[in-house]
């Protein structure tokens, strides 16, 4: 049996979209990581420190420096939130895609769009207390949708 025949016997015809979505999500994760660099430089936070301390912000010599430190922390937090959510997202995507490849891909694409908006919104200088991140809130609901599809996939496999 050829590899193509074996794949088509085991996986749905459209599962390639699921794999492409998963791969794209790893690219988005790299974007998150690289996006922090200019914020770190503007804030002047040296490696290996992960965040600017509250004392750094309080003792900053200017409002611009305070803002730079705050936005750096926001960028770091957006990336940290990404790292917390990405593994379960990918697992749910790959499992749910076994039965529902198109629906899973649609949820994944929406999730990535809103995760991007979350990161960009979180680092908006005109929003205080990180409230800019709220524009990305729909990502959480899309992720829950994937979890539901994953659970339903498991249920339909055992019934």
C-alpha cells in the first residue's frame, strides 16, 4: 500500500488543512517571541530578566520610560499567555480535525486572528491596565469550540 493510500485510509480527505493550520500556529508563536525584542530594547530590560520589576517602573526617570517598561511587560505577558494556550489548542485541533477537519480549521484560523489581535491590543499605548487585550477575547471561545469538537470526536469514536 502506498503512503498516499494509507494516509487517505486513515485520515479524512481535508486533514491537510488541519496540519497547515497547526503549522501556521507555530509560525504565529515565533512572531509572538520575536515581537518582544523591540519592546525589550525600548524598555532597556537586560537578559535574563523576564519582566520589568514594579520598582523599575516606579523609579523610572520619565513617563516615556515608565510606558516602555509597562508595554514590555504587556508584550511579555501576551507571549506568556500564548505559551499557556498553544499546546492544548494544537492538541484539540489535531484531534478534532480527525472527524471535523474543515470546522476545526475554521476555528483555528479564527483563533489565530484573535490571538494576533490580543497581542497587538495588549501593547497599545492608549489602553491602560492591559485592556487592549480584550479585543482578542473571542479566541477563548473559539478554543472552547475546539475542545468541544475534540470531546465529541472522542465520544463518537467509542460509542
